[in-house]
C-alpha cells in the first residue's frame, strides 16, 4: 500500500469520497497517490490536519469503550433475534423431516401389503402398489437426506449464533 493512501484508508474514506471531501477531482487524487502529481497547498494542509487528528486527537479509551459497548449491545440484540428465528426454522425443518419419514414408512408398508395381497388374488390389483410406489418416490431416501441436510445446516447456524450469544453475554 502506498504511503499516500494510508491516511485516507485509515479514516475509512474511499478515493472518490476523500476527493470530494478535499474538493478535488478523484482523478487528481489518484494521480497524487500514484506519485504522478502534486496536490495544491491548501489540500495538503487539509491532509496534514487529518494526519494530526489521527496522531493526537484519537478518541479516548472511554469513548472507544462506550461505542464498543453500544455496538456489542446492538449485536447481542441481533443475535437474540437470529437465534429465535433459527429455533423456529429448526422446528419447522424437523417437522417436515418427520412428515417425510412418516409418509415414506406408511407408503412402504402399503406397498408391501399390496404386493402381499396380490399374491393371494387370482386377478392382482396393481393400482394400490403403483400409488404407494409413487408416494415412496416422493418421500424417497434422497428427499429425506436433502431435508436432513437442511436441518443440519440450521442446527449448525443456531449453534454458532448461540456460541456468539454466550460470548457477548459476558461483556
């Protein structure tokens, strides 16, 4: 990083915003930072004042601490909300998985019963077995796996959010 960019970036300015603040074209600032052009004296004085601010007028630890506490409090509230949303989502995904597994098991039983019943008939009725097989495929092991994956993802997110909550509860 070029030394002429350090001040701008340490203040959090984009090149465009910094140029606007200094009342110069952004192309002129870019050329200055690249070492291809000098800036007007008035602009250099503004930059010097900013540099002094960073060196001498830094916020006190108390000010920084107050800001940090405020930001952490905001983060904590966001984490609480996120945890509640994820808990709800986890319940929803678990219920959906339970329903898929239940339908799969019911239709598997129905399919095997239909096959068994057809063995004892002179004229087999394949409609019941075919319908059960269609439903088995709708709730297949692949569908169950995909739902388990969604559920695991939500659980992992929730674990992370809860660990972050614990971290900020202490502060």
